[in-house]
């Protein structure tokens, strides 16, 4: 009998599969069959995932920081470029001393009155100025022992940085003698000439930062600073209420007529009042002028709804005297009345006399000695200032420019004595000197003049 085959228990078990499956492809999975091993593998996966996430975040952060740095550098470069462009386009700051200017245009505004358009000889841009300020000119004439200095208001507003404009009227003194510099401008200065000019200066100007309503009052050539103020107000579309009064004799003296009317059209807040004191037969009321009269405080009272305005005035001495004193009498505070006189005399508003000062009768006994000319004179208390007093007595050794304490031309050394100021100096003179155009003697004096 064939022997009986015994089962071998140690024999490897046979794996039964379907007919289409190769048993060698079925790998055992002991790792995933143990729960402990499953947890360990998940932790490793999570750790690698966390590391990968952190790496990715760091990479993105690095890329962002790099991009931001590039943008910041680009922005900084653009800012520097813009600053350089602004620096190139920005106007110059005001200069010291005299600067050369070319007369680019000369325009006759009316009889004996001319506007001069001045451009810097070096072609550089000009600094702005405050509307109402003036330029100071110096001329050296062959027959004059020293240069003549004169100041003329800017009449074009601080709108252009390529030119300045001054408007000058031929001046004739009471004795019929011509003013040296104004007549030189009228007769000799022509387009293409070069003149010496100081930077704009002066404390009489419109405060463009304020919003109070203003009254601009001018007579004759005194219109020039008012025109600069009106042009700036129109250019900036200033919303404040503006009254513009201008007085002259007739249409022959009516300078800047078309220009002022155009400004009124641009600025509906400006009310224009033209006064002719001696109109021609052909001068029509309502067309050429509004009032057949001088500019007076009575007229202001008729036109203005109240006295609550800031007043800016400029004109000849007598014109200014009546208006300034009249405004004070109307109750307008002195701080609201700003003025500048044209011509050989300042506005002789009564100076404040400190307590204990001598009265006018005793002041007339004060002796003023002009050391260089050898004259000893008794002070006249009705005269506005030391400069006027000197000129009235034939003393010509004191220069004159703005006559308002701004240009410093009238500075004179005091050898003995003291002065009291009736106006505010533009630049305080050094100790031992005074500005003759805005001061009076405070007792006996000796001047180096």
C-alpha cells in the first residue's frame, strides 16, 4: 500500500489567490497592521509637513521682504528724483546786496508813467515776494558824489518766477526840478539795459493767510502795491470781500484801467470804485469812473456797509494824511490801518509822546547839529521826521529810499543824543545809528550828516 503522506506543520502555508493575480506582487504590510507603528509614522509625516510648511512660509516671507525692499528702494529713488527736480525748479531765495537785472520790456501805462519788466541777468528763477513790497535800485550818475538809491513798489503780484514788474511815474518837485532817478527811468532806461536791484523787501504787504475782508485804497501811482495785492487775491481765488478804491484826476491819469477791470471780472468778490477829481468832458460816469470826487473817508462811509475791514492805503502824503486820520476818527483801530506814503513826505500821524516828555513848544527849542555840514538848527516839531527836517533845510548828505524804514538808505550815525521812532524799522539799525525817515529827536542831537 502506498504509504500515507503526513502533513508537515512547519511547512510554509500556501497562499491562495485568484488566477489573475501574481502572488509575488502582494507584499506583506506588517507596518500598517501595528497601531503603534501607525501612530509613529503619522508623527513623522506631521513633523515633515510642519517643517515643509515653515520652510514655505519662510521662503514666502523672504520673497515678500525682498520685494518690499526693492519697492522701498525704488520709492526712495523716486523721492530723491522728485526732490532734485523740485530743487532745480524751485525759485532762489532772496539775495543779499545788489543783483543784475535786464529790462526786458518798457510799457507806457499813462502820461509820464512807465512799467518796467525786469528779468534776472543770470537767467535764474526769482523768489516770490509779498504783495505790497518794493524793489530797491541803485544808480551811479557822473555828476553825483555818491550813488542814488530809490525804492519802487512791485506792481505785478508774486505770480511769475521769471520776472518782476515795477511802475514808475516821473517825479517833479514843488520847485519844478525833476527827480533824478524817476526821470532817468522815464527818459534814459530802455529795453536791454541792466540795472542793479536789491531783493524785495518792506513791511507793508497783504497777509494772504488772513481771511478778513479788505479795503484797498490808492491815489495816483500809489495804485502799484494795491494792484499787486488785487492780482494775488484774484489768482488764488481768495473768497474774502474786497473793495478797491482808486483816485486820479481823469482818464489821462487812469493807469492800469483795463487790467483792473479784468481782475474784477476774474474775482466777483472785488467791488471797484474809481474816483476822478477833475474829469474831462468826454469822461463818462459809469464808464470811465464811478465817483466825481476824491477818495475820502466820507465816500468810504457811503459805500462800505461798516468800518469793520482791514485797510491798505498808498498814495501821496496829503492824500494819506486825510485818509489815515479820518479812519482813526471813524473808530477804525490803528492795527487795521496799514499804509505807505509815496513822495517826499511820510504820513505825519501824530506820534505818541511818552509821559514826562516836553510839549511841542519846548521841543522847538531843541537844537539839531549836522556835524559834517556844520549847520546847527532848531528843531521844528511840525515836521514828520529827521529826514524831512534835513531836506527842508538844504542838507542832502542823508540818503533816501523807501521813506518807511525798510531799505536802510537813510541810516545816519548819532554822535550825541537819542531819537524816538514813529514807525517800525525793517531792520533794526546798530546801536549809535538811526533811520532818519522814521524817527524824531528826543532832546538835543548831533548827527554825522
